[in-house]
């Protein structure tokens, strides 16, 4: 019995070992299959990446070839085509000018520099692709002004007046001074330079000396101002008992020898008038008048009335107003006449008398 039981136990152990061996083999085979599958996936991914890299490289090579071909084609264009691509055409006084825009953009403070230096978003061409600029300026003046953009100096042509060149420079915002303009007519050049200098000088006088007096007059309720320009060493001594009888007490004075010398020239007075007109002032007058400085003597007229004699000096004056002149109507309205039988206008326009009832 004992031997039979042992033999059955051995058989059972053998079977158990065989099953374990089979299970171990199965697990090993599954692991090996999994490794093979992973290797295959990695190989496929590597192959796909290599193919994509090759395709990208081919695309880049094609793009580079196209760019090189395009660049070579541009280099093979004619010089006339390159000039058309770089230059712009301007039409001035029915005359065509072909110019490089870089000449204008190098001077951004001028009108043409602003027009062609902002992407040309405010400029438009005509049907022929030309920019119509500098309206009212002749082509001769414009050709001379182009020298400013090329070398910084304008040579005034003999057939062009200095005034015409000055107006063109002001229109195109080009500086007009002794460093930018060369002219054979020195008298005309210096005249324009004097006008520009007088304008700037009077602007200083107006702001620093005249305007405070105008403000004082306005604060008193006046609507105009009369200013007499005296020398620095002028002394005004009026007799309080016998003041001048010409209304000089309403004048205001400025002691400035520089301003007195400025108004010595008639041309400067014209410039001053234009400056005040541009600033919106009305009823402008500039000139020279006598101004009383001190009392010389007092004499008696018949009847005992005193007469005061003052010493007068010739000094420039300016007069201005900041109110518009009222329109004066020349129309006469006769509707105020109530009856043809009434000839007295005062009586006709008077209120009628009140009639009271005596029975009340």
C-alpha cells in the first residue's frame, strides 16, 4: 500500500512539473513576441521619420532653387525696368519729373518729404501713374527747387523773381535763407530776408510788449488799443492841472528804442500790419504822429481862459481793435410815419395822448 501511494505521488509531482514547464514556455514565447512587436513599431517609426525628413529637405531645396531663379531673373531685368521700380514721376506745370523718392525722404520737414515719407498713403496718382504736386508753381521754379534736395542750395534762375521763389519755398516748406538760396539779384534777396526777419521780430514785440497793454485795455472794457512807441530815454511830464487836450490820456506807451527803430521803415509797418491781421485783429493802423512830452508854457486867451502849449515829438504808433466793424446800413426806413398829414417826425413817432372818460 505504501509503495502504491508513493508512486501515485511521484506521478502527481511529474505532472505538476510538466504544467509549470509549459506555462513557463508559454510566458517566454509571449514576452518574445511582445519584444518583436515593439521592435517592428520602432523600425516603422524610424522609417517614417526618415521619409518625412527627406521630403522636407526636398521642399526646402525646391524653394531655394525658386528664390535663386527669381533673384537671377530680377538681376537680368533691364536698367529701365529697375529705374521704373525705384523712381517716381511728378507732374508740375504739365512738365514731367522722374525723381528718386529717397531725395525727398531725406528732408522729412518739407512738404514733399512728408508726402513721400509716410508710405505715400495721402498721395494719389493720375491715369498715367504721375503725382500731381506743387500746384501754381512753374516748372522752372520747381526745377530750381529740386537742387535743394540734391545739394542743399537753390540757385535762383535769372528769369524767376526772388518773390516768386520765396512764395514757392513757403508753399513747399523749404527754408529760405542765406544758406539755402543763391541769387544774382542781391537787392531782391535781401528784401525778402528783411521781410522774414521783420516778421519774426515783430512777433516778439507783439507778445512781450504790445499784448500786455491790449489785455489792460480789454480789462477796462475797451474794444481797441492805441499804443505810442517812445525811446528809452524819453521823459513824459504832463501838468495835472493842464493836461493835453488831444485825447492822449487814452493812449498807452512803450519805451523801447529797438521797437522805435523797427517802425522807422515803412516796409516793417506793412509787415506788422500783416502779422496783426493774421492774428485776427481789426481796424489796424500804423504810422507816425506827434506825442506831447512836457508842458512848455501857458498863455492867457482873451477872456481869461488859459491855453497850454506842449512840446511834441514824432513817434510811431500802432492802433488795433479786436471787434469787427459794425455794418452801417444806408437804408432809410420811413415806416415810422403814421399819417401823411403829419410832417413832424417827432410828433408822429410820439405816443398818442391818453383819453380819459370824464364820466368816471
